[in-house]
C-alpha cells in the first residue's frame, strides 16, 4: 500500500514539475519575443541592421548597395529610405528616394 502511494506521489510531483516548467518556458518565450520586438523598434538597432544588410548584400552580389535608414513599424510595416543599388560598372540598377514602402499593413 505504501509503495502504491509512493508511486502516485512521485507521478503527481513529476506532473506538477512538468506543468510549472512548461508555464515558465512559455512566459520566457513571450518575454523574449517582446524584447526582440522592442529592440527592433529602436532607431539605433534599425540603423545597425541597415549597415549589416547593405554589407551582406554588397559582399554577396558584388553590387554597391546603399541604404540610408530602415524604419520597421508594426502598424506601418517596413520602410527603406534612400535605396541605391549600383552594378559592377557603377550604373544605377535601383534608386529610390526618399523611400520604399515594403509592407504597408502587417
């Protein structure tokens, strides 16, 4: 009888642990998503992201890619300011001033 009660108690304590751990993980994931969203909304992060994107595209394609600013807004979408793409002969492939609206509604 005591062995059965011990097994039931172990099982219920494991289920409580599993429930608590899953709740904690869910809260952590939600907080992490909020932090990422808030970080992407700051202009300094957006400018840093702009520099990384232009560097990556220039290295990958060999074209000169220039992007002045990225504006990521949850309500307005993604806006790219002063986009310029030059080919290997320095001919203009794309020039968009003042900006390109990539996604208007999210």
